[in-house]
C-alpha cells in the first residue's frame, strides 16, 4: 500500500494520508460525488477531479503491478529470473521501462537472429563485440550443413544477432525514446493517386513540423487521413542523429570487427528500433491528443447538461418540417404529454398556414401555455418566424435537437409512449429539453449530443468513462426529485444505477409518491450502503421531513436538530429565518467525524435548501432578418449561440442552418491559450461576420470589434 501511495502522491502532489482515505472510500464502493460532497474531512477537501485522478492512477498502478507479476511468473517458469533482473523489473515506474527490461527474455517467434543462433553463430558475435583486432578465424564458423557457406554468410548472421541484441538493450531504447519524444518531427504527405478524393485533408498534403508542437486536433485529423488511406504519415527524429546513439553505445574501434558492429547498429536502428519507437511515439502522441479532446468534450458536455432550465412551465413544442409539417405537442409543467397534433405553419398553402395559426392560438389558450419551443433543424427558423408573427406574448425559443431522433427511437421512449410514433416522441424531447435540459439529455448516449472534438477518433473506452463521470457529476450537483425523476435520471444518482432505478420507479408506481427519504429503504434490494450514497442527492418536496428537500444528508439531521434546539427554535424556523441562522456557532458542533467544511455546507443549505447550481433561464432569439447564409454580409453584427468549443475556436449558431467559426485568434485581443477561458457552450454572444463563403458553406466570425 505504501508503494501505491508514494506513486500517486508524487504524481498529484497530494498528501499520502488524503490518498489513503480516498482509496479506502473508493474501495468501499463510494462514488466521486459522494466522497467530494459528504466526506470532506476524510479526504482533506479533495474535489471530484482530484478524487477521479486518484482512482485512475490507482488503476494504472494496479495494471503495472499485474503486468509485473505476469512477467515474474513467465521468467520463473523458464528459470530466467535472477535477483538482478528482478530488482530492475521491480523498480520500473512505467510500462515502457518494464517492457524494455523484459524484451531480451520475451518468448519470440522465429527471427533472423534466432535462425543465425541455430546456425551456431552466436560465438562469432562475442568475438566481434570484443573489437580487439582484425584477425578472426572464420573457418570454425563456416558450416555448410547448417547453411553457413562462407565468411560473408557468417558475418551476415552474426550481424543479425547483434542487431537484435542492440534493439533489446534497455539503455539504448531509453536514450532513443527520449530522442524521439524530444526531437521527432511529424511528416504528412498525400498519396498521389488519391489527391482528388483527399481534398478535405488538403491542408496536410505536404506538412512537416515538430511533433511536440502539433496541436491535438490537428494530429487527430492527420491520423484519420492516414487511416482512410489518403495520407502517408511519419513521426521520427533526424535519422543521422538518432542512429549515432546506437553506434556510440556499441562501436568501440575502427577495424574489421568494429565495421561489422557498425553495420549491425545501422540495421538495428533502421529495421528494428525505428519502426518500434515510431509506433510508440505515435501512440503516446495520440494518447495526449485523446486526453485533450476528451477534456474538451467533457467541458462542453457539462455546460450543456447544466444549461439554464426554463423550469416547471407549460410548453408548446414544435418539431418543424416543410413537406410533412410540424409535429406539435403540449406539455404540462412536469413534462407530461397533454396533447399532440400535426400542423403546417410553413412551406404550404396560405389556407394551411392560417389553420396552423388558429390552432396554435387555441392550444396556447386551452393549455395555458407559457413558452414555445422550436427544434433548430429543418424549417426551424421559418417556424420561429411564423410563431413570432402570431404575437402571442410568449417567448419563442430555439432548442438544439441533436440526438432527439435517436431518443425517439430508443427503448426508453417506446416504453414511455408506446402508443405514439417517433415524431411525437421527438417533439416531446424538444419541449422537455427546454424545461429541464439535464433531465432530458441523460436519456441519450453523450456522444450523440454533438459537442465533441474528433470524438470518433479517440480512445472510445476512455471517452465513455470520462463522459459517464461527467453525467454522474452533473446529475448529483443539481440533485434529483425522487417523485418525478425518470429511470434514466435516477440511474445516475450516486450509488443507484439502472436496476435500482427501475426498482424505485416500480415502488413509486405501486405505493405512490415518496413521503420522505427514509422510505427509500423499503425499495427491494436498496440497502443501507446505497441509501448512504444516494440520499443526499435525492429530493422529496412537500414531504413530512422538511430537510428532505435539501442537500443536507440524513446522517446530519440530528446535528441540525441540535442547532435548532440550542437556539430554542424548530428546524423550520432555521430554514425560514436568517436571524436564527446567523446565531449558529459552527465551531460548537465540530467533533471527530464532522468538521467545519461539512458544517459550512450544512449552513449554506439551510440558507437556500435544495439550491440549483444552474444559472437562471434567459430567453434567446436570433435576428429576425437573418434566415439563410445569403442574408449574412461582412461587417454585420448578429446574435448567436455557442454550440461547440474546441481547441482551435468556437462554433456559433447565428440562425442560418450552418454554424460559423470564431477562430481562437478572434475570441479576444491578445493571446488565448484555451477558447474555454473565453466562451462556453450555450453562451449567448454577439458576433461580427468577417467572412462568408456560401459555396463552401463556411462562415467566419469574430468577438473582436
């Protein structure tokens, strides 16, 4: 345990005692949100990012240790594990170093070197490596029966053995690895027979730059071009410089033997070391690019999940279309489907447009509609214009419908609306996204939401893990209404998961609404451990325990009651009176298990029970004069909504069915290291149009006046 603590502590600059307690909590089944929110004293106040890093480094260390044990076992079985080799393997701090030490002992398929050994040429390599003179008796190495017919064949075989030995030397590999990581240059060239089909990669037809300076998004694009067969890519340092590293390690003279060692060194580098290390440096560069891309995706996803909700308001939602019309649904304040129909507000006859106008007014009045949601796909802008011209006195809000079609065809949607088709389900999803983006978006695979950067090119398991962590974090940061939440939303609550979420819904269906958090314990298979993990993130409004609507954990209810008793008031008084709360002396309640961090959290919750960390909703409208890309002109300023943030800039929807790009250099005056420092997904901005290429459907925008 001390070894893993030292390893993680050195990587993260966190005290071993904090790491030890965090690992203990993780091993007990505690989730990142629970540990960060309710075990601050134990971890010394580590946040979710730090706790996640501890979890991941622990996993890496365990993988390294697992590989070490497998190597030990293999070496023991073949009677090759010496004390010196064991010490080297045990000291290896990463997989590269470990595999370098093991490489000479790894079981191999037939190689040129192994064939030369079978011909009895290994003693000749020992003579050559002495490099002490030119007088070598070749007769004893020539054996026609084994296929060694002359001196040249003997030397060729010996060089093959030497080349393999050099390629397996851990010191040489370490030096070369450092040279590759420090000096490698990326070279990308188009395959000439594919020029016409490779136009989307034309920026990389003849590119060369230092690998360490290549931005992650550019590297991922180039590697995609290579996979698709359009580009030929190399990642290697200057050959003369790196080849000399091998020569310096093994060539010690100038005679015949040394010349053969020199030839073996050249062969070792070109045939064995170069391909191996180039593959290794490419893998490391891609891993770095993956981490950067995943980080961007996760940050964008968080902004989208935690976007301002309209709240519990009745919504009329339109999933627009021209030929097939718009699917329209009326949703109650809790997102329940009240009514649906098909209208033809745009792209049809005047008669149908008038019918659509009359029916919209009727529905608004009948269902006391408070806002109108319009999907931002085909006919979206035209439908917005139609609704605005009705002058209903209600906000008309464009809603990003990415992934709505996927949800509408999902098992979840079919289960909720078995008697309605895909179009109704899609319209419901659009309306609910306006009411509560988080509650609706958790029903989708995050990868379908469309805020990623080269998401299909990165490590998919790492991406899924990071996105799941972010959804879990976002859901628990907001909290979940136990009596209205869907099975998908409940499944992301700390400790619950899909099966228990279904059990909770089944209990709610059969027994009625939950009256308090404690009633959760009656749900089959929901034990004390799950209750501990989940209870603080679940809300019960208008129940029989006033604190159940807050983020105060039930384990702290007794503490709050003590506070109220000490002040001669009730818990309800504490919630309603700032005067009482100001009199609480937190230091009086510190004990061995509860410290000031938890007490301060409790006090904040008493001030604003169940507070939602999301911003207040602010309606956004596109310019009523802008509908097509042809309506845009250089120099004009238009309102827009940020749809995606990448490492090279931000994409903005200005209402013309084609997002424009604010390049990183146009985000603000001065240097910008990361666009996320300036803008975020769903942010409302006013942008200046600086270039319009209607033919290529490209719009360049700027935030700089």
